[in-house]
C-alpha cells in the first residue's frame, strides 16, 4: 500500500467513524416532525421540546448522579489497587491485572444477569439504586485501574526513596510526590470512568430500580416507539456536553499536567 | 561530621546466599569512602542499608556511636544522590532543593537563603526556576547533589552518580564532587564499579566481592599492595608471576628478573605469586647492557601509552605498559628491567 | 510501606470483585440449573431442563451460531480496517495527528445508544444511504441494510473499531524504529518488512484487540436490538427478553452462560493459536 492509498483509506475510516455522530447532530436540527437527514429546514424546535420533557431531564439527572457516585468510588478503589499492583504485587502481577480488568473481559450481559440473581439471593434486590451503582463501579473500575497503573508504571520508585531520604513521611510523600506525578492517569481514569458510566446500558437495564432509568435506557425506550427528531436533540446535547467536559479537562487541568 | 561504623552487617534475601555477608567497617568522620566492586557484589545493598531503604538482616550500623538500624530512612538524616538523580520532575530546581528543608519545618526565608547558598555552591543559581527536564545531564547531577546537601545531612551517600554521564563530563564531575566534599567536610559513601573513579576520589577504597570486603585501604595501598589476585586485577591490569621462596635465602625469591628481596618474610620453599603492574616494567633496546631479553608479540597504542605483550625465552608472557622512548615493532627483541621495590607478593598461587 | 500493610490498598478492590463479581458468577451458574419459579425469580428444585430447552430447539442453536458468526465477522472486519489506521496513527509526525486520534476516540465518548441510533438513521429503508442512492437513480428499491445481520455487523464494526485500533496502535508505537530499519538494511522490501517484522511485533495488540472486540460483540445488546429491530435476534437480546419480558430467570441465566462458555472457549482457542512466545 503506497502512502497515498493508506491516507485515503484512513480518511474513509475517519468519515465512517464520524458519520453516525454527524447524522445525529444534523437530524436534531430538523424543522419537520419526522426524522430526516439532511434536515428539511433548520430549527431548534426539538431542543425546546426536549427541554420541556421531564422524562429525559430526569434521566439525564439520574445518569449524572450515578456516574458521579460510581466514579467517586471506582477512582478511589482503582487507584489504591493500582498502587498495590505497581509497587507490591511482585510475581502475582499478571494475575492481579487480569482480575482487576475482568469486569471488562467478562460479557456484560452475563455480569448483569449474575448480579441480578445475586442481589435477589441476598435480599437486596433492585428496590434501591444500590445494585445499579455496584454494577457501574464494577464496570468503570478497570478503566481507572488501567489509566492510573499506566502512569504509575512510569513512576520511578527512586522518587519515593529520594523523598524519604529528604525526610518526607508516607502521607507527605503521597500528597507531594506520588499524587502530582500520577495526575495525568488519575484525570484520564476519572474522565474515562465518568464517560463509561454514562454509557452503560445492559447493567443499568437489568439492575435499575423503578423510576431510575438512566439516559441511555430512556433514549432506547423512546427510540423503540418514536421517530421524531427529539431523540436526536437529546443525543446531540449529550454529545456536546461530553465534548465540553473533555475539552475543559484537557485545557484547564491538562495544561498543568503537560508542564513537565 | 559523623563517624559511621558497620559491624557484622548482613543482608540475606530469603532463599539466597547473603547479599552482604557480615561486613565490618569504620568510616572516619569527614572521609570520602568508595565501595568498589562488580555488579552484584553487595555494594548497593550496603548503601541502601545505610540509607535505610533496605532492612538489615543482622549486624549494626552506627552514626557517631548511635545505632540507626531501627531508624526509618526519613528520620535518618542522610543525603542521597541516586544513579538516575531521581529529581522530582514536577518541581523546579528551587522546589527540589527546598523540599527537604520544608520537611524539616524550616521557615520560608531561611529556606530561600539556604537553597540560594547551596545553588551557588553547585553553580546553578541561574537555573533555579527551571524544571529538571530542561537541564542537561551534568546540571541535573548537580541539582541532585545540591538537594542532598542542602539539608546538611550527617552523611552523604552517592549511588553510581556518574554512570549516566559521558566520559568528559564524568572527569569534570569527579573533580567537582571531591572538591565540594572537601569543602563541606561531610562523611561520604560513594558506590561505584569504576576503579578509576574510586581511586581518584577517595580517602578510603573498600573493594567488595560476593558480599564481603576483599580489602579496604587507601587507593595507593589497594593498588600497590593488593591482598589478593582478584583485588589486584579489579583495580588495574596486572602480571601474576608464580615463584618459589628460595630455600637457602628465605628473604629472596627467584624471578625472570633475577633474585629480588621479598616485600615481607615468607616460609622458605613456599609457593608465592608475585604481583607486577605492567607500567612498573622498563623497556630497553636489545643492545642495552642490562635487563632480561624478551620478544614483542603484539602492541597497541592508546595515545601516548603503548600496551605491549612480550614473551620470554621460556615461553612465558608479560604485559607491559609504557611510554616508549624508542620505536618498537612487533617481532623486535627488547630488554626488560624492574625496580625490585615495585614487586608485591601474594601467599600461595594468588 | 511494608508488604503487609500494603495489602490494605488492595482490600477494597478485592472485596468488590469477590463479593460482587466472583460470588455472583458462582450464583449464576447454580441458578441456571434452577426450575422456573411461580412469581419468584426461580423455583425450589434443580433441573437440566433449561439447557435441554436450548440445545433441543434449532431456534436457540441457530441464534447462538448467528451471534458467534456476527462476533467473528465483526472482529475480522474491524481488524482489517484497524490495521492500516493503527499504523498511520502510530507515526509521531502525522499531520493533524491529534485530530485523527480524537476522531478514533470519539465513538467512545458518544453513547452506544446514540451511535446505534445514528446507524438507524443511515441504514433505514428511508435512511440517508438508501435515499441518496435512490435520488441518484442507482436503485429502485431500498437496499436491505437494516433489520438484518449485515446491518448489525456494520454498526458493531463502528461501535467497536476504537477497541481494535487503540491496542494495535500502542503496540506499534512500542516498536523501536531501528528494528524495521534493520530489516530494510538486510534487504527486505516494504511489504516484507510489514509482514515479517511489523505485524509480528504488533501481534500482542492485535491479539488483545481481537479478544476485546469479539467478547464485546457477543454480549452487546443495544446495537443488535436497535438495528435488528427485534427481527434478527442475537442471543444477548433473547437473554434480556427472558429476564425482563417473559421473566424466565433460570432460562435466561442458562442462555447467557451457554453464550459465555462458547464464546470463552473460542477466545481460549484463539489465544492458544496466536500464542506469543517472545517478550520485549
């Protein structure tokens, strides 16, 4: 393959990757009552409809809430596990890695079914959001772990020793040396965890309690019966919000990270 | 100014033979000591035990008579320079130096003053606001030394600090570190596998093999009066000449260069090994009146100095290193002479 | 920190993974052998009936085979697409590399429901593709792109492409540039360098990408459900139906377990066949 065929091929792949996203955003600007692309006349009417639709707004709220709580826990648990994995695991490292990313390797559908049985078995059931939250922590943990352990791998343990020789106690070492140096991985892990949680479908579907539909569930539900561009408007808002967060983190927090 | 004593210091990793095997050593206050040996000889493990990064299996480490074995590294008050410097990449040069002082709860103004003074000492005051990644290898090295010294530690430990520098810079840094150590007067332990570094910088050289101290002494002593063939070979090129102490003149030994007096008494008839440094041999023209005849087998120039391999009539060979005063070619006949005082002797066959 | 206190770092993750992953997986295996319940998740007795039902009806066997086929084809297609892209992205001086990388990552940032929804807009009988082709006069009747296996594969390929590109790219980035240069200096042509040096060195990334995409494809629900429109069902879709619509939990567990075992076996065979003996 010559360089030009390669470039053209890749360009087509990039178009393929972007196509459904562009189509959704385009369709959301439809002026008509039916979903068409390219849109027939531009209008923001479906956004207005969406902003008056409590069901979607509540779903977005639920999703944000679940993602925030799940991320909080998986960042703490995943970072601790990554610290152990990189510095103390020794010969068991390979096994530990497989165990920690296993939620990613196991089929989500079976994990969901297994959790559902388990929760009923121990009497927790799906009356509360507990089951769904646990599911989300499980599914986001591997991403936190992979990001943080990757940045810990490039962490030189001599830094810790240098800090010790200079008189730094464990907590000071963690706060002043380890934390700033693994910050890129930590931010990456948090971001990933949040985005993944926002996108989890099967686990949420099987483990949700009544009235706690997340955005993907609500959207899917809507799409089964409706063809109006409102779904496209909801999707577009979701896409743009994610994009905004990613760019914000990259620009604001990311800049400090890239300083060294 | 701290005197460091190691007493029967031992490190055993379970299931292995001792990494450091009951070594005892006294480092007088203010001295520069090198731990010299091949990789795996236990020198780095010894240093890490001194620093408190490795647990001691048995034995004692005392600073001025105070046992520090149970003192954690962060309370041991040592300055350590790491092989790869271990500078904190997210802190400026100034912040790197200030870190240890902050840990000691020293006031801002005092920190500023002391960091400034140390930066001047390591000639980096103009780079205080740079990040480590923006510095050259030699500059990073000096930051590492400054960071270790600014806290005014009891002892300074250096772990192969010059290994990552190029040859020219290494020479410069040797001189720099030694001069700085003399100025500060701090007891210093320096780990290296480079004999030239150890010899040029140290007051005391400790040669280690297999977790034990093979010999400890001044550089000249290690070089001229090695205690074993291994030590002799590790600190420089050497000719080992087997010989027998004469039965009728027990203070002499017969060599290709004639009978020479022994450096120390030995049993008559005992087998000994003579140690002769290649540069101790003088090379003369074949028609010179004195010296043992030999033939040039090969020669190799390394600048001013030439390395020869010579062969005697009985087939034994000898390495000679000299600045030739006349032109010598492979196959030439030459004559060799040695001043008897340059021979050293080992018991047995080395 | 000592080894013994350090283990505390692992404790929360260990508890989470044991209590909420390992134990449930054991539970789900036993649950697959339970009798159906009357108003309860499952009955009192144990039975092989759930598996009997799966393996005696061509409907479930065919569906599982089709699901495996969809997974295999999706994996193969994503691999073929991902290889050139991964090699291109791995070039450090690539023009607009940041943008290209962002585009590859973008599907991950956009929810799977939204992406699948985008494909329904594109692939539908009145969708963008069919309408464009009709407007150009190339076709009279809409091409059957949706509500079939083809549509599911197209959408899954899109959904999981990043999971194939990223591991391969990082494997390629890890290759010392002097290695292919050495091959060229020994007289290897461009294509030979790719085949004999670069592809083998990218193998760890290819392997993990393939496993990831295959597993994700087998267990994906949203895309097959939306694109298949409940007309072409995959096993995962049937599992969810059994759990939520017809409330046959033991049967759903048995079905999910069967899919996992068959899929896991395939992954093991694949990993065995592509075993990597060297290490960097």
